[in-house]
C-alpha cells in the first residue's frame, strides 16, 4: 500500500500476517484494522474490512448475516455480493453472476440521476420541493419588508430604512425566524427522527408547522402577532434544514451523492427565485400585497406534504434501528438491481459494525475473548449482527459523543467552518435586505405611496434578478462537486467572492445622480451571487450531511445547522443597525475581509469528502467514497491534515499555478490512500 507516511511497513506486515497465517490473532483489530484507525489514522488509510477475509470467511459472513436478519430468501444474491465486495476489481470472476447482475454492476458508477430507478428520482424530487419551501420562506418577508412596517404601525422612516426604536422591531421580526430555527428547530430534528420514527416523519411535521405559520402570518394584525408566526416558522425551517440533506445523502449512490445532496442549495436558490417572483406578481395588489407575499410559500409546502410519504424511508436509518429486511426492500427500490442493494446493505453493515466499536460502543464479551476462538469465529463475531429494535444511545449520549470523540471533533470543525463561512460571506445580507438595499441605491423616499409606485418595482426586479442568478449559477457545481470535489469548489470561488463584494461596496461611492450608480452596484452584486452559487452555496450543507458517522449524523447535522441559522439570525438582527452606523460601503467591506478569513480556514481545516481526495490504489473509483469510508478520512489528525496543506499542497499550488512549472505533476501527492495492494496479498476467488 502506497501512502505518504512511514507506517507503511507495519501495515503491510499486519496484512501479510493476517492473510498467510490463519492462526494469527489480533485482539485489538477487526479483520486486521488497527484500533486507533479513526483516532489517529495518520497513515491516511481508507479501508474495506472485507478485503482481509478469505473467500470461505466471506461466505460464512454472508450466510450468518441473512439468517440473523431473516433474509434467507436472498442468500444467493448476498453470497455473490460478498464476493464482489471482497475484490471489487475482479467482480467479473465471481461465479454464477447473471447477465442482469453483470450489467447492473458494470453501470453502477456510470449512471447519472436520470438513469436511476424511478423511486430514487421521486425521493430526490420531493427533497427538492422541501428545499424550494426553505428558499421561498426566506424571501417572503424580503418584499414584504417594504410595506408591512407601515401597515402594522411602525412610523419612523427615512427613505426605505426604518429608524430609531422601530428599527429594532423591524430587525427582531426579520431575525426571529433564524434565531428560533437555530435555538429550537434544528435541535428538534433528532428527537423527531427517533420518536416519530424516521426522516420522513420529521420532514412531515416540520412542513405542517411551516404551513400553519405562513397562513397565520398572512392574517396578523400587529407586529407582535407577526413575530410569533415568524418564530413558529423558524422552528419548522430549522428542523427541515437538518433532516433533508441527511436523507438525500443516505439514499444517494456514492458516485453522485454530492450532486444530489447539493440539490438542497440549488432548489433553495430556486425557492428564493420563486419567492422574489411571487413578490413581484402580487406587488400590484395594494396595501395587502405583503400578506400575499408572506403566504405564497404555502403552495410548495402543500406539495411537500402530499409527496413525502410516497418516498421510501432511509435504509441506513432502518438499519440503525435493526429493521434490515425493510432496509433491503427500500434499497431494492432505490438501486438498479437486488445485487446492488445486497452489496450496499452488507458493506454498510460491516462498516457500521466497525464504526460502532471504534466510536464509543465498546467491545462485546465475545470480542474480549477472541484469543481462544478460531479465526473464522472471531471474524463472524466481530461482524456479528445485533438483533434489536430498541432505540440506540439516547439523545444526550449522542450529543456527548459528538464532542468527546476525536473523529467527530474533526467533522464538527469542517462542518462549522463551512456553515459559518456561508453566513459571513455576506450573501444573506443581500438576500434578506436586497429590496431595501436597492431602494437605498435608487435614492427613493418613503412618501406613503403603495407598492404600485414604479420606484418600488425597480428594487423588487433587482432582487428578482438576484434570485434568478442564485439559481442558474448553481448548475456548474453539478459537474464539479463530484469530479473536482467540495473543497476545490470553495477554494476557487471564495477569493472571487471577496473581490466582487468589495467592488459592490465601493460602487456606492458613485454619485446617486449618476446613471451608472445602480447598474454598477447590481453588476457586481450579481457577479458575487454567481460565484457564491457555484461554491459557498451548495457545499456547506453537502459536507455537513456527509461528515458525521451514522450514530451521530442527525445530532451532528443539527449542530451544524444551528451554527448556520444562528449566524443568519444575528445578521438579520444587526445588519440594519450596522448599515445605519457604517453605511453600505463599510458593511460590504467587512464581508470582503471575512471572505479572506474563510479561505484560510477552509484551506487548513476542511477535508475533501469526495473520492477526489483519495490517491490511487488497486481498486475503487477515484470519485466514489461511501459515507462509512469517510470515517477513515476524519481519523487523520487535524495537525497532520493542516501540515499536509502547508507543506505539500501550498508548494505544489505555487509551482503549478504561479510558476507554471512544466515538471510539476497535475495533482499534489494525496494524503489519503486506498488500501489497494491488499488484493495482491489475499487468495483470489475460485
């Protein structure tokens, strides 16, 4: 195995001993995997525990697996799936594969979304509707901000800005949604998953809360009533934002997982565009237009409630609760062929059994006495099924494990850096207050006129353009997110975001009387949104949905979404006051500097979750890493990862991009490496 670390020889000796001596006993490993592989995996190993088993051991494992989980009717397909997993490169040599099974395996990693099974397509489309609801709710109040303060009794205006004590009421109403989403909503997602049984139930409950809140907001008569409805809306949004990306990650095939999970941001942007469109459509209604703007997001919410239970439940959630038979049935619906479903179910089971031992579940009594057992029995017991439908570790224990286990701490760092950077880049300041920003740029004065006045339509049209740009420019990320990687997208787009938002701020220096004032501001704002939509838009939620292990995935995602939405709430609360204090130039200049800080943090602390981060090996796709294999990537210490970026990636980038050295390789040496040489050290299939 070729790695960049000195522990190579030790790992090779361990594998040779395990393979060549059946009596070899290692009580500190599962199928030869070191106990500290997810604590200090500084050799960069990304491993498959089934590679270390002999053919007869794989058969015994598969037979015991189907017996324990009442899958005896599918024993033949699981036996073949085990053989494929044991030697992924030599799957054609697996005996008794049918022509259909060979065709399914051949196209497993080359089929795009529209060639996936109908049930997977319906599930992803439903989750896209959930994202549309999220974005639509974000912009419903954006257009309403031009009119609701006057309708609900606020009187202190200067131009388009609310001033004095009324400014804080205005800010609190805007911020309440995001503060309640972060402080309450996202933390409800894990209990809803556990006690209402499933990802779908949590999404359904959150959608019902959202529907009630937007209808209620449209009927309010005071700003206090509007505030209460916005708080309720935030609870639903926070819960849904935590669950939807996780469900998308868990049902998606590994080779297109990034593009399918990023649909959350793509269709959130589409929802923002739809919200701005609705704002324009009803802007001519008159004084009640803001009520229709707020209530318009009820339309996609009703669609979501109608579709959510058409989708299958997450197979990984069902496995975690012990419902393997139902998990297999759902995987058959979500994959081309039962051979692919069996292959994924067996592999996820083996990796999660390893995960359960290394991430705080401890050894079983059988494992403690492995030294007196034959090798085959030891292997079977280390992957032994645990028949139980009892709930896993309780909420507080999962929360404790999230912060106490080093592998999880590294995942938190990556997720939080991305989520906080998304808020501090400045995009939500534009999305929340673009109507008032462009109204200020236009130099309009508040004279009590309704929104039928043409001077109010220009800010709404410019905000509509922001929503359209946010949606359209997310499409390039579809191509790059699984080919170049999530981290690559961030590092390319963040510097461009810093330059364009700085330029947008400086454009306010152009005199208001100049005909170039608004167009130049709008031009750089649209450029900023374009770069944001390619990188910082889709990546944070994608990474956060992937990085946590199964047991802590939901609570980890909840914490990541908490940091994101809490940041959004603080922005909504303080941006109006900051704008009054330092002006648009100072505000956008601060965001430009924060983008520079974000670039540094991403460079040193965010790990690549696409297979593009993994070096060559004897098997496996370079762009296909399962959720369970990410445990190995986050097993590498933060110090080693940061040192690799400083001493390997940075010098390579200087040579390749700045000096244009022809002798410089196209890619830096990889930190993570597949355990590819193992296939040469174990007996071939017969």
